C-alpha cells in the first residue's frame, strides 16, 4: 500500500511506499525535509458502505456476489499511474451545476441491491471492518506508547511538537532539527505561508500628477467582481482630473523569482501597470476604494476576517515602504496592543475604529493589508508612531462598512468572498482522493470543488487529467470545467500536457495546447511534440500550439522561427494570424527567415492576417539593401498594402534608395490614396536624396482632388534644398484654397531658409504672381537676401505702383536692403516720395498699427515646440526644434537629467483640426512619441541639452534665434507643455502665455539635474545671462522657447525665480510668477560650441515676421527716404524730391530726409537752404546740422549767410552745422566771433563750441 500526502512547503502531492512511514525524507519538488506520516495520518476515507476503490480489500473480507457492480471492481494502482474504474455507476447528471448545489452528503446515493445480498454483504463487511479497526487501533496505541516522551504528557495538544528519535531517522539522513521542519498544517499558518498568500493580493499604488510621481502607497484586492482595491484616503487624496493611479501587483520573473525593485516596475509600466480610479472616499475613516481596469490572471481576493482582532493576537503586514531603499513588498509582524475608537487629525479629522499594533510600519506602507494568522484581513495600515514602533490601522469593521455602502450605491449587494480558504491543505488531498470515489456524483462534486479552488488546486491537475477517463459523462464534463478554471499546471507537470497532445481525443489535445500556450518556456525536450501539434488536423490545436511557440520563440529562435514561417501558409486564417503574431514577437531575429514569407502574407485574403503580417514586418526592423530585389517585385503588386509597405521600406535605406526614386515618383500617381501619401512622406524624409523626384512632387503639389497629398508634397519639397524650381513651385502654392496646405507651404519655405543668390530668379518669378500672398513672401525673402538680390530691382520698380500700400512699403524695404545696387530705382523712388496718389491706409483714415496676432504666434510656435518625457508618467518638460535636417531639439538640462534616451511628443490634432491638449491622450498612445537620444555634449555651464530625434514630423519647423538680447519692457511669448495654476491643479499641454521682459542680468543660480528611479537629484550652480520675464509659467515649461514678436527665440525657459500670493478681494489669491530664462546669447554660444564639437557649423534659421508695422502715408515716405539713404551718393537724382519732402508736416519724415541728404554728401549742397528752412522745427535742428556737416565745406558760404538770418532757429542750426564741419570752416571764424559777441545765449554758447572745435583743429 502507498501513502499519499501533501508536502507542507510546496503543497505538491507526494506518494511513497507504506514501509517508509515515520521516516525522514525530502520532497522531490522543493527538497524540504519532513517526516513521512503513518497510514493513520492520511485523510479519513469518505463514508461509504463500499470500500475505497484505491484500497485493496483485506483477505478476511467476504466477497459479495459478482452481480454487485459497486463491489466487484479492480483495485487502483498508485495515483501517479491510476486508471479510472469502468464499472457502471450512478450518473452525475443529478448533480446541480450552480454554485449553490447541496453538500456532498446530500447528493443521491448509488442504487440499492437485493435485500438478502445486501444484508449478507453488510454483515460480513461489518465484521471485517471491525476486526481491521481493532488491529489498527492496537498497533497505533502500541506505537504511541513506544515513541512518547514524558514531556508529551505535560504539553497541551495544540502546542506539542513532533519529537524526532534516532531510531526513526532514515539511514545517512541527518537528524532533523526544529528549523528544518516545514510549515505547520492547520488553521494557523507560518509567517512564510502568510507572506506568500497575502502578497498575491497586495498592490503598489503610484499617484501620478501631470506625469510626475507625487506619492505612493499600498493596497489590497478585496473584491474580484468589481475589481476593488482598499487603501487609505490620504494615499489617493481629493479628486483631480489630472491625477492618475498606476497599480502594480507583485511580478515573478519566469513565474519564480519575485521582483522587488521599484525601478523595474516603473520601467516596464507598459506590461505591468494597471490603471485605477477612485470610486469611493471616506476621509473620516481614512479609507478609499480604487476600481481597477483589469486584473491579472488568478490573483486571489484577500478575505476579510469575520470579526475584529483582539489584544495579543499576531498580525502581519506587507507594504511598499522600501521604495526609497530600492525594494518593495517588505514584510513585518507584531501583536495587537489594543482595539479602540479614536478621533485624531491626520489628513483631516479621522474618527474610526483602529487596531494599534507593535508591527513597525513606515511611509509607503499606508493602505497595505494587515492580516491575522489565517491570512485574513483585519485592518489597513494607516499611520505609524514617532519612533515607528507602534502603528495604528483602520479596523476591518470600517472596511466592511465602506464596501457595503459602495455596493449599495451602485445597486448591488456586497457579499463576502466565497473563494475557498486553503488554510488546511489536507482539504485538497481529500478532494483528490474523492475523485476515485465509487459514486459518480461524489466524483463530480470533487471535480467541481477543485475547480472552485482555481489556481490553488494546481497540484490536483494530474489527478484531474486521469479523471478525464472517467466512464461517466457528467464526471468528465465537471473535470474538463475544473481544469479550465485551474489553469496551466506547474512546470514539473508539463510532461502530462505533452502526452495529452498526442491523445486521440480532440478535446484533450485542445486542452493541452491551450494550457501550454499559457506557460512559460519549457525544457527543449518538449518542443518537438508542440511542433508536431502544429500539423494537427484540428484548427484549434494548431492555433494553440502556434501560440505556445510564439510565447517561447525567444528561447530557441533557430528551431521555432521556421515553424512559424511555414505556418503562414496554413489553410486556417486563425493559424496564419497566430504565426504572424509569433514572428512579430521574434522581432529582428526572424529577419532573414521570415521577410519574404511575411511579404507574401500581405497578400493574404484575410484582412486581419494582412495587418498582423504588416506589424511583424515592422518588428523585423528596417529593410536592408539586400532586400531590394524582393521589394522591387512589390512596387507593381496588385495589392495596395504590398505597394504601401514597399514604399515605406525605402525610407530606411536612405541614400541607398536613390536608385528607386523613380518608383517613389510613380507612387505619387498611384491609384490608392494611402500609397500616394506614403510616397510623398518617404520622399520628404529622404530629403536631398530625393532630388530626382522634383517633377513628380511639383505635379503632386497641383493635385486638384487631394489636399492631404498637396500638403505632404509641399513639405517634401521643403526638404529638397535649393533646387531650381522648388521655390517657384512652393510660392505658387501659397494661395492654396486649403488652409492646411498653405500652412505646409509656409513650413516648407521656412525649412528652405536661409535663402541666397541662387533663389533670386525664382523669387523674381514669384513677384510676377497674381497672388499678393505669394508676392509678399517673395518680398520678405528678397529683403533677407539683401545686396545679392540686385537682379530683382527692375521688377521691384513696377511694384512701387502696386494698389496696396502694404505691398509698396514692403517693396521699399527690399530696395533699402539691396542698398547701392538699387541705384537704378532712384528715379522711381523719387517719384514715389512725393506721389500724391498714395493708396489710403488699409484700416482707418490715418495711422493704423496692427496688433500682434497672438493666434498666429501660438500656431507658428507650436510647429517648433515639443513635450519631453523620460517615460510615460515619469519626468517631463519642453523643448524646441533648432535644426530640421539634423533633427535636433534644444531643452533645459534639468529636463533630461542623466537620461540617455527620452520620448518626444509633437502637438497632435483631431480630425477636425482641433489641438489635443490632454496629457492622457498622449500618454495612452506612446507610439505617437518619437524616441530621442540625449547627445553627450554638455557645455561648461550645464544649462542646456541637445537631443537627436529618430525622426521628425514633416510639419516641424526650426526656430530662429534673435540677433541680440531682448530689451526691458519688450513683449515675449511662450508655449508651455504643462500648465499648473496654483492653487488650482489643472494640467494641459500646449498652453500659450505672454508677458514683459523685466530685466537682463548675469547671475549665479542653482540648476536641478534630476535622476530616475526616485533617486535624489543633484544640484550645481552656474553663471549665465538670464532674462527675467513676467509670464505665468510652470515647472513643466522648462526647456521651452520664449520668443519675441518676430518669432525669434530670445530665451529658453529655465526655472521659477519668485512666487508670491497676492490677495484678491478676500477671495482665493492669484499667483504671480517671475521666470528667469536662459538668454539667447547663452543659447547661441551653446549651439556654436556643440556644433563645433560634432564637426559641424551652426547657422540660425530665418524668422517669420509675426508683427506688422504701421501702414500709413507717413511711414511709406519715411521708408522711401531710408531706402535712398541706403543707396547713398548714387541717390543724387532724388535731391529735388528730397528737398520738397523736407516740408512734410511729419517731423520723423523731415529727420529721415535730412539724414538721406547727408548720406548723398557734397552733391546735396543745393539742398542746404531747404535744410535750414526745415530746421525751424526745433526737433529737426540736430538732424539738419548733422546732415549739413556731412555735405561738408561746400555748405560753408551758405551757412555764413545764414548766421545773419532773422530766425534764431536757423542761426542756431547754422552754428551747429559749422561745428560739425570742423576745421574746413575756417572762413566762418570771424562771423562766429561776431555772433559770439552779441547773439542770444544759446547761440553764443553754440558759437563758442564751434570756435573751439575749428581753432583746436587748426
């Protein structure tokens, strides 16, 4: 006879021969030493008038008549090799399937046989049983008396410990000590057992506000149906839309090793995190309920204790207080000191029943479970004492009340968890033995009970598999249901599944394949059987086998990947889908073996297989040059998806794809719109390497049907560089009817900047365009080119007659920028200077000043601004694009800290074109982010950092740098990526703000360089030029751009310098913030040094003018005079017109005309009289005197005559002009002395200065 029992450590079933009873042995699974129990220690046999089927009938027992099927049955062998009896039994169809089925004792019993045979069998059987009972009792008493010690009689039964005698120790086995004993089996569990069971229901809670971890705590799962976790109110706080809760259950690597590192959970958030939301808060009890989005498989619920704890009772708790030390799931134990009701201030006033214990707890344990020796929840950790040696915990009665109230609020009734209590593992063994009961109803009840135990009944899987051969259909159905509920077996039982894979019954093969698909990789010896199952005749078996192989592909890629590739041709779409998904899991390792097969799978008839194949191809990594022959076959494939992927693949080849540019050009004319769009996008990303596709892109830019294609074509043209025809094509599209296309054209033109002499011809063509928008861009660009744009002067002269005053003014600015090379336009400028037919101002009769268009500033600034994250829910800040071709982004050094790689988000828009500003919308779609490497270069001041993006959206624009620092009082604009407005707490991205420059200083200030995994940040100090502004910004804006009205960068947002709360009428105050930002001079120096370190030369982009100057007649004439001054002496033909303009009523015009005449020089001698007349206006005297001084000695005779003029203003101007001429005015010495003797005091003083200068020079 064999002895079957459960290992007290790992709870696996152990079968030994009966002659080893009482000896010391070790578990074959966990190697735990234990004493083998005697036969009497086995669980009691189920009550039945028939002997147990697994116990051989004693020889003394009379054999009943053969007609009785309940008795005439073979005896079962050892459980590991047992075959189920085939005798006819009562059908289990009478067994209720609902959870409320009656207990086993109330189920129907087998049918009765004839009265006489039953009576005879009963008498004989009773006598035999009685005799056997007496023999066993006598043997047991004899053994007990022979092994008991004197101390046994003095020890209470509940506290006695089994004594180990030398006589009962197995040979060569060391004597077992008390420390070697396994955990006790009974209602009281060991600390290790309590930890293991409670841990599975414990969670780590992270509170994340605006992407930053602002708090953490613990909790416990208390309801499976509603997925409820109990924790403290002070862990979750008040409701806030910007706060999210990340929940982590304990994770075991490869199902064995518990991961305790907090950083591991944070880094693997995508796989381990479960989102939770607060559904109930009870501040007065310091309790809260979190409802989870989902639950991991087989996570048990922590059952509530039926009553409160009592003083002296042992308690155990698990929490996350070790986060700061780099560890989670710390265990502590203690005893209950007292249970009482208490009112105390703690995050509000708490008035609740508390359990005071001696179990030490620390910050981070809050909300964690406190359990008794039966692993039942008796309290929730609430707070600790000053020395952390005494803790108070919220009693279970408060927890139960909160659960009841919440369930009532949602129209449900809360019931205690009906999950089985496994504090007595012998119950599992009893159920396993009952699977061999002669009564089918009892066997079915045992199977159903094992199923209710779920994963806790894992040791029973071998017995259930054997029970699957039961002759009763009802039993087999209950066994199958139980196996599904329990889930996969332990790894050491996996060979059973391998055997079942070869079973002739389809249901068994399906079960085995299903379970294998849920298990981690097995020993390599199991792979051949699973690979063979891929050829099974049943589709479900094949699919599950492929799913298992997909799960294990990383363990043996060389063996599994070819199997998955062959399965892509499986006749069942479900199998082909699973094969593609498995190859996606294999990733780059499957590149050589699977690339061609996956390309073929893109042609699959099933759409879901096509999509899975496409994802797998993405996972294989970018195609290489060796793949081009395969891709060539795809460019003309009938399948649009195949063509789309082939075009996408060319982007990764970069310059190597230059030989296929014609294919991309043809793709722009593809019948499928998605293919056309992808072709345009790839051409744009190839940049200058796509020059050969210029004609095709120009044609796509004129597509009459697809605005999206025109937009992408425009952006692609902007990446080609200064190719002839690019600028002309883009400027012609500036007036596109679609707003998004126009914006794309502007972005493309900006990416082409800076422009030079090569672009002048295209710009001259643009000046002839009928669109004023196109001409305006051409004028602004020519002004930037400056002196090299002289070839455009003839066309510019024509625009001096444009119907728009705005356009005339821009034309004059261009001529001024050209300078002396615009001499042939002097006559036209002279005519325009005194033109009486000037178009009226565009807004109002006189002077109109267009205000800064903040919407335009915001829209354009968004094209350069990014949101930077370390990982989802961790770290964050802003940045801005500094170089499009190199895909570079600048940010503040504090934003990236010591990270080597970050995630960058550009602004996203809805289908309606609305800006998406919600942080969760970006966090939930991490694939929209772009990975960026933090370049190792750091300047000596450690203020700024440079990022290299993996790719760049076509809409992205580089931000130009202002040539100098901003002036105090100048308006600045900024876009922040996290707006925090205390005392409110709303978090949004892409928030615009503007303010004034307060001061510019050179100061030393601290810089925060944070570090991941919740480590302490480091601080440094740095001397830098800072720009102190007064817009209201937040810490999330760090690294973001601050620009002026021309969209030129003047600073990079750095840190909060000053915060003050200003009362506002007795209501809630407003926060005034001053922002100290890194000045543009520091930014410029940083970029020059960084580019030099990387062997490149940095050149700033050209800014877009975001503000419009005053547009009126005076400013127009002022601009003409300024342009003539830039031309210089060659503007002499305009002197008559300038003299006439000296009588303009606007003082600024007079001053500028006088300056222009001075710039012409001696040739303007004829204008001296008009200049002196203009000096009657007091504000013009200095400008006129300086202008005459530049005319020089030729003006001296006229000035001597003016010294006698009756107008004191003219006389004073003449004296000042003579001073400007200096030593060349010797002939005026005597007249000046006479004037010095008798004229007004201010004239005498001016004459004295002039004489000193003339004489001193002499």
